[in-house]
């Protein structure tokens, strides 16, 4: 899988009244898919988001 942040370019993230972010399901699925790549780390994926 290619490591890319292209999927983040057109997201509609919602910020609630308390400042909590709500990520669209498609973005959450992409993040999970990136974590399934052998050798992926949470920190590396988080920095790309």
C-alpha cells in the first residue's frame, strides 16, 4: 500500500462543541488500512494525518 495523505485532502472533518474531531468513516478506514502494513507505526501514520 502506498503511504500517502492524498485521502486527507478533501475530508469533511467535523469539530464538535467541545473541540473533539469526528473523522469520516472513509478516513478512519484508510488509517486502519495503513496500520495493517507490516512495519507501520502509530506515530508515522499519525504524523501523516
